[in-house]
C-alpha cells in the first residue's frame, strides 16, 4: 500500500533551508566583497568565507540528523 504522507513536511523544509543557505550566502558575493571589518588582521572577505565553512558543517549535520529522524518516523509509521 502506498504511503499516504505528504512529501513536503515542515521538517523537510528545514532540511532544504539548511542545505541551501550556504550556497546563497556564498553566491551573494557583493555582500562580503570588502576588507573591513578585519578580524585579527584578516580581511572580512576571507574570514567570512572561513566562518561559513564552520556554519555549513553545522547546518549539514543538522540536516542529516533531521533526515534520519524523518526516515525513522516514516518507517515506524508505515509498519503501524
């Protein structure tokens, strides 16, 4: 019997936002293509990108955990 659950759920929307946010932030170059403010002598352009490496890692981990929870809920609900 096919699963009657909707494909788009709030959890999946959060997952999509977590995965899309880093791309949008890096593609919008004019927002960070500047020197000031510097951080320990590093121009904004560089430290902003390095900060997004850490943020992207955290968002990807969050998306993965949410995906695992979504899949467990679907498997648990399908057998019930």
